[in-house]
C-alpha cells in the first residue's frame, strides 16, 4: 500500500517570532519539520516495521525552504518525496484541493496530516483533504492499527476518547501521544540526500483559488505585571493572596 | 441567513452554543438567524429562546455523532433555509465538520475566530504561531462562508424568546455511516468545567508525582472554586486525565486567574493559557520561561508554597 505523509516546515518552537508592518517576519528564524507531522512519518514507518508492505511518500506544499524539512522526513524513513513548490500563501481549504490532486495521482491508500501545525494553528487541512477526496477521516488520533484493509484507531473527542474503524482509503490526523518519533541517524541523513524529491508546480495541479487571505498579523502582547514576590513560603503566599484580592481583584 | 449548527452535550445545550448566537447576530447585522441542533428536542427548544427558527435534527444516523453525517445534515439544513453562512463551535466536533462543510459548499472557512466584523467585507481575527500572533483574515469575494468560533471568548447573548422549533430529518448516504464507532470513554467530571472555570489551578511535572499533584493541587482548587489543568508531561506520565491538558494539543482556557504550579512554560503549553487575565506561577527555577509571562511569581518549592497559598486563602476568606 502507499502512504502519504503531508508535512509543513514551521519555525522552531523556541524561535522568537517578530512582526513588522507587513506581518510576521521570519528571516533569521530556525525552521524545522512540524512536530505534529513527525508523528505521521513515524507512524508510517512503524506500519512498515510491523510487516505491512508500504511505500512512504512525503508530500509538502510550500516555498523552497521546505526542502530541508522534506529531507528530514526522508532521513527518518520516507522513500521519496513530492514538493509542490510555491511562494503563494494558501489557506487550508485551498491547500487541501491542491494536495488532493497529488494524492489522487499517486493512488495513495492512507494519508497522515499533522493535527494542528505550529504556524497556522489550523486543524482544518486533514478533514478538508478527506472531504475533497471523498474519504473518511480520524482526527486527533492517538492509536492506530491496520487490520484487514481497515484502520482501527483511537482518537480524542470533546469529552474523552473513542475508538473508530475506518475503511481505507482514509485520512488520519496526528496528535502527540500517537508515538515517539525517532531521530534521524547520520547514515540515514546521508542516504536521504540521494532519495527522489520531485518538484511540482501549482499550475500543473490545476492552480489554486484561495477564498480567504491574511490581511494583518500582530504579535499578541498583553501587559503583565511580572512581579516576583520575595520571602519565605508563608509570607510570600500571604502577600500573593493580598495582591490577588486588592491589586488584581480576581479573588 | 446565518445558520448555527450545534449539538447537545449530555442532553442540554453547551455554553458554547449560546456564544454562537452572539457571533451569528454580529454577522447577521439584523438579517435572520436560524439554528440546527442535534440532540433532544428540549435542547432545540432552549435555543429557540434566542433564535427565531430552530431545526431539531433527529436521525438514527446521528447517534453516535460522526463528522460525515453531521456535514451532510448541516448541508441540507443550509440548503432548505437558504443560509450562506454557517457558524459552529471550534471544539473538536466543529473542527472536524467545518472544513468538510466548507469544501462541500465551496465556501470560505474562517477558523477558530475570536472577533468578527462585517463592515467592508467579512473579516475575522484568530490566533496563529501557537497563539503568539493575532491575525486578521478576510474573505475574498462574497460567497458562502463557514465560521468556527473559539469557545469562551464571546459573551452570552440576550434572550429573544418566541422562536419556533421544527423537526428536520436529513437523508443520508452510505458514506455518512461508513466509519463505525466502538467504545467511548468520557472524561471524569465532578469539578467545575475547565473551559468554563473563572479560576484554574494547573500542575506540571514539578509537582513530582501523581499523589503530590492531588495533594497540592486539589485543596487549592477547592479553596478557589477552580478547575484543574495539567501539562502534557503530567498527562503523559498518567498522573491526570487527558481532558485536563491545556495547550496546543489540549484545551484552550482564559480564566480570570491561572495558577501554574511546577510548570516550565513551554510555548506549547502557553498557547493554551496565555490569554488568561492574571497569571501566577510557582517554580523553584527563577529562570523558568513561565516567569516571563506572569503577573505574580513565587520562586520556591511547590511542596511548601502550594499549601502556604491554600492556608493564606483560607485565612483571607475567614477574615
Ligand atoms: C507537538 C507538541 C505538542 C505539545 N502540546 C502540549 C500541550 O498541549 N500542553 C502542554 O502542556 N505541553 C505540550 N507539549 C509539551 C511541551 O513542549 C512541554 O514538554 C510540557 O509543557 C512540559 O511540561 P511541564 O512544564 O509540566 O514539565 P517540565 O518542562 O519538565 O517542567 C517542570 C518544571 O517544574 C519545576 N520544578 C521541579 N520541581 C519543582 C518543585 N519542587 N517546586 C517548584 N517547581 C519545580 C522545574 O523548574 C520546571 O520548570 C507539546 C509538545 C509538542 C512537541
Ligand atoms: N473588536 C473587534 N471586533 C470585531 N472585529 C474586529 C475588532 N477589532 C478589529 N476587528 C477586525 O479587524 C480589522 C482590523 O482591525 P484593526 O486592528 O482595528 O485595524 C477590522 O477591520 C475588523 O474587521
């Protein structure tokens, strides 16, 4: 079977985010493969290690810099990659339509998508992709088994967890807890440089008509008092309670 | 026409459903608002105290509730009422259904919004970059739109009694029920709901053990009438249930008071609580990143400071 793992390249979680008049400024920022997407790559590798005959294709839509994150996926164990290279900012629905075209052309059986990536804070890509393809999906997935042509998963819901059985083909969105991703080894990083990384353009895939666009980005700032209360536990605690009551007025 | 799509939880309307009314009225600007409610008719009747036209969705295919079936039902109600904007909660269910509905309707998706405005085109504000950035998103063109609304941001609406409830029976296809639902486990309740709590006491790995978490956090939460939250590290260790996790992959909360005990302050955690009105942290490491976003901080051992805060609260409430 063929598994596609969709990935994004995002600012490292520790990177300082700045914004200017034109929105978020990313020059000088360290980029990494999104943590949520690593779970997808790892899960695909684990299916192979569990004895399933799988080809793993990493798929990404984004600017040229994404290549580094794609190479990480290849070093982790993806067999080859497809990069829809574009500088155009596309919303999740528009991206789903483009990516679905690649998934169809590849004839994939299972697609992993990160549950909520650290740049756009969106959980929409997985369900939207499933809808464009006419497939079922499981979101916020924490356990996954492949048995007799169907997926058995466990996923988080609003008030707990539930088990689902999905017929293939299907889309699965990931979540922390699904697995513990491995680190790429040096020999595998070297090998990844020789793996196939095919470039596709938006035009070849039918173009894209995003229906929304981001018109402003500001850093969220909130004035904080930043006051460290000194003293032993008892006196610091008493002072804290006084400040919460008299100054912050939240008690 | 603006259509609210929501589902009852344990037989009654969740608070988030009423928040949708506030958003729908803002978007409608005087135009009619309608709602479709999955669940008992009593829940639909509750919403009819706010919205003139309510459709009560009842079908065996909607129990248990699955994303594809709800997408189909929402699409059919929207068609019947001629609604071109659909509003849902940005909870897990809404985030699973809204993208599908947007694709099916050829609609724009405004996701997890914290503010909306309609002058000079439809715009919304939302967070990005792990809630460190607030962005304004504009809908291009005037087509259909699906909006998901971040819970606990919008105020509750004023009642507008006198709405009517009519049953609505959607028709489903085979694909709507192809996913089968097995065992479900609901999070243990009892305490005040985390998302609705005015105060939250949150514990991290610094509490040391599951027993210490219970001993140090619960008395404080009781004294404050607070909800209990945990970091991923705590949930992964099995000390507390996943339903209490706050952060990128957990819940998003914004109480008046957030008291963080033994929490380092990783961005993934902060993204779920950085809108809290007042943040307090107790951590033995003066350089812990959490101290960068506090209103009040105490550098010290939670084993000593947490009971001291509980005692000081008791004293203050007694006096
Ligand atoms: C994709 C992804 C998603 C994630 N999603 C989430 C999420 O939703 N929510 C979340 O919380 N995390 C999330 N994380 C994990 C996050 O990065 C952190 O690892 C986690 O928040 C750390 O939890 P912690 O603060 O409890 O533990 P630690 O980082 O280990 O911090 C423990 C703190 O306790 C202090 N301490 C120790 N002993 C004491 C003592 N006796 N008294 C006082 N202080 C003490 C230490 O100084 C330290 O600062 C995610 C990570 C990834 C990669
Ligand atoms: N409080 C608000 N409520 C709703 N929409 C808002 C609010 N503030 C800003 N906006 C939207 O964000 C856009 C940019 O706002 P501003 O940051 O004030 O320039 C406005 O045109 C509105 O569409």
